[in-house]
C-alpha cells in the first residue's frame, strides 16, 4: 500500500448527508467528474469507504 490512487467523483453528493459532502471535499474533489491523485494510506482508504457510492477509485 505505498502507491497512489486516482479518485474521481462520478455521482453528485446532493441529497446525501452533510458529512458525506464534507468527506468528498476533504478528499480534494470540488466538482463532479473531477479526478485527484492521493497517496494510498489507511486513512485515505477509510475516507473512500465512507463515500464509495459517489466515487470511482483506480490504482496508479
């Protein structure tokens, strides 16, 4: 688990709990279909797990 992850928001957070919207924002995503690359850490994996229904995650 030392690589990078490419995280893309593929579904809108509208209609979901405020905490889930904040989680997407904390991942560094500001817009729908925006992709960000983050270092693969257990903390990041936990954040992704909370909002996995809104994201597409790929290993880089």
